[in-house]
């Protein structure tokens, strides 16, 4: 039986809000009721209860969290802001009830901590294939694997997902930490000569899948090792043992220098701490909202890993992640300083060599080691965005002077965007629109630096999306089958997309995203949604996740749902590659409202024709492809939902 330490941490702190209530459920199990049953092949544990105590003490010391006492008489009734369930008190019913009560009592902005230390296992994923490995993980309450039980009593990851969805929908963020391989498929032993804590998978069918629901919250997942590695225990002194990963995590958050660190920075420190123990066969993993901080908000600023040596650095992103020749990046020692745009970066570098998956920076000073890169100046190359004006000659001339520093903006030829001044829902404003009047951005009314800055930001956003859409390849290749529907994951391939508007979706109704690898080789897949304000959202894989390549002729296993809110036309881009990319670098968000998306000249062409060929200006280097598909979102009851229009 795999021993798992599961640490689910929900955090939300709206800007300007007062301190929120921090709620917690801690579970630690050393002694299992049925570990000695002949049918079960797993032992009791030694350090799970002490792991609870060490983690609670570390959280309390580092962050001032009131986690309650570790030892208590009898089993708690579940009341209060912190509940600790130890050994015989930690039944499945008690654990789930405690989570249920804490989430029900939590308000938006509250923090929920769920820590579990004990045995873990896995169950066959069956036909759903919601994990690339084909298995789903479980955690074992004290009454799991009862010999006479009709239900085995494990808590499945599907069960936990229900609680995550409920919390995230309330604005609460979850962070999970497993001291095992993160999918639950690895064994946790006591070292090469120690006892292996593993058992056969749970022999039950996987229940109906639970979709990942998007909400105002975020999530982060830490894994003690990769899927095919073991996670080990080490001596803690006094005859006690504990997880190598947990020990590194506890010691990491206790370091004063990491106060206010992002989850990504914490993960890096944990990875280095495990490496420094001399173990070469355990590599901690992390995915999700790596720019978020404990008790703080998440940042959507795209950051890229970079390995520096002297006056040169290798950027772990290339053309497919939106990197361009001549773009400038500032290099920082950690994510926190990169997000804050520390005015004293380690170095600044310009892209001087580029391929599909990586780039080379030439630095202005020497640097070394693994750093975080943040783009400070994006070069658009020879690609031009044509801007026209519906203003008087004096104001048009003034705007042209102010925008002269944007080399990617042209004032010659048929305009793709038009700047005007007129009535909007916010009163009289400058408006950036398509030639036929579709609103792309509502800008300030008063002339001045704030207007020029807002206009330049909007133009950069549009130009980035145009460059992204230029990656489009010929859909006749048949590499990708992409669905927006509510069919189950194992359903047949998607129905053909026809007509200008493609898929017709109902506003406010969740829809499942499905991607099928139609090739005969493994591939990595990425799905992006693009609205009319040229905001780009990564839909699959979930931001921060690095998935294994999808096997040939298989459906992407993640069960992701989106809920379109605003009526209008949208674009979805699916990128398939033989090599993984830093897809998060393609995201961008104006923070403005959603409007129609097929208004621009380029987007209209994509909406009118589902076919097309790769832009001739994009080098056909590497084995990758990209398709762009339209979708129209309509209000409930619209005749288009019945195919009448």
C-alpha cells in the first residue's frame, strides 16, 4: 500500500479584503483497523501521525496559522475552524463530513487546509482513461479495505475533486501535496533496504468522472516524485521516520528567506533539498498556479525558465510559445521578484537565435544557473497590424506621432482595426473597433499618456494573437479531432464542424472539451480559447500541468469543462506537437468584458473557412500542427441551438 501525504491547501485573499478565516482538517493514520486482515497486504505505519504534528507546527510558525492541538481526547465533533482526525477517529465518514462542514462554513476569501498522512493506493481507470497512466489515486481512511464491506472504503481522487470544485466555486484555492508519485502510482518505502509500502490496486471500477470546474480559485499540486519513481522515508532521530519530501517541505517553508515565496519558488527549494540528500532516484514535481503565494493572489504573468552561462542563456520556450527574434527578457533569481518586476534583474537578454521549442538570449552581463525570465519588450518582426482612423485630421496626426514607437503598427493599406471617438456603454469614449464596427476595446476619453498606453497595450494584444493564429496548419492533415460537447470521454470522435460559426454553444451551460490524437504517434496537445478582445486562455492542459505525450489514437484524458458566459463568436486553437512547449506563455488577458470575436479581418477569415494552410511567414520547422475552429455562443432558447439558423 503506497503511503501518501496529501496536503490540500485552499487559499483566497481578495485584494483590499480584511484577513479571512483559516479553516483546516488534518488527518494522520498510523494504525489501520484492517491492516492485519488476510485479504489485505499492507502494514501499519510509523510516522503519519508525527507528520501531521510537524506540518502543523511548521505552518503555525511560518505563517501564523492557528491549527489547533495535535493531541486530543476522544474524537472531535467537527466543530470549530480546525479539526484533527488521528488514527481510529479518521474514518471515511468523519473525514468527508469534516470537509463538508468546513466548506459549507467557509466564506469567500477563507482558507481551507486539508492535510492527509497515511496509506494511499490506486484503482484502474477503466474505460474513462482520465489519467494518462490509466490509473486514479486513492487515500485510505482508517476503516478502508474492510473484508466484509461491499464498498472498499477508499477515498478516490474523484471524491476529493467534488470538494475542490465546491471550494473553487466559492473563491477558495486548493493546493495538493502528495508524498508519493503525484498520480498515486508510486511506492513509498524506507530506503533500498527498507519496507515497501505498496499493495495491489483497489479492485473496483472507477465511478463516473468528475469534470474539472473552472472558477475564481486556482490550484497547485506537489508530487514527491515522478510517476515511475518511489518516494522514500528517512530517519528523523529518536527512532522515528518521516517522508524525505515532507521533511524537505517542512524545512523549506521554515526558511526566513522564503517568506512570501511563490509556490514555484518553494517547489524549486524542495527539489534542491531532496537532490542535496544524495538521492538520484526521487525528483519532486509541481504543477498548477506556480506564481501564487501562500495567502496571496495568483499572477498570470507568463514566466519562462532560463539556464544562464556567462553572457548567453537558453530560454525554455520557442516560436510555438510566442517567442520572437529580437524580443527582450529580464532575468530574475526567483518567481516572486520576476512577478514584482524587481528593478535590479540579474541580467537582461535579447533573443538572438530561435527554433520552435527554445531560444538563445545574448545577455548584457554575465549570469549563471537556473533563473526566471520575464519578457519586457516583444518584437513583432516584419508582421504589420494596419490601423485606420475615424477622427479629424489633427487628432489623427497626433495619434500617429504617439504610436510611431510601435514598429508593428502600420497606417498604410486597408485597416484591420479602426480608432474612433463615440458613444459606448461607458459614455463618450475612444473606441478600437473592426472596420464593420465590432468593438475590440473601449479606451479612455481624455487624450494623454493613459490613453496612449491603453491603446498600445490593446494593439500589442491583437498583434500577438495574429502571430499566434499564423501558426495554423492545414486541417486536412487530420492530426487532431477537437470537440466541444457533453459527450463522455470515451465517446466516438467529434462530429464535423460546418458553417461559418462552427459549434453552437449555449451561454451559461457547461461544455466538455475533448481532443483526440488522430495520428499514429504520441503527441502533446494544447487548447486555447480566444475572445474578440484578443484575450487568450489556456484550456488544456490546465495551466502549469506538464503531461506525458498522448498515445496514438487516444482521447486526451483530462476531463475539462468550460462555461461560456457572453454571447458572441469565439475561436479555439488546438496545437499538437511531438515536443512539449511552455503553453502558458501564450496566455494574455485584458481584464475587460467579453465581446464578439469574429470581427477582425483575420478572425473573420478563420470563422468563414475552417480550412486553410500554414502562414507562409511561419517556418515549417519541427513536427507540429495547429488548427483553429470557430464557435458561436448564443442565449438559451436561441433557434441556432436547434439548428434552425
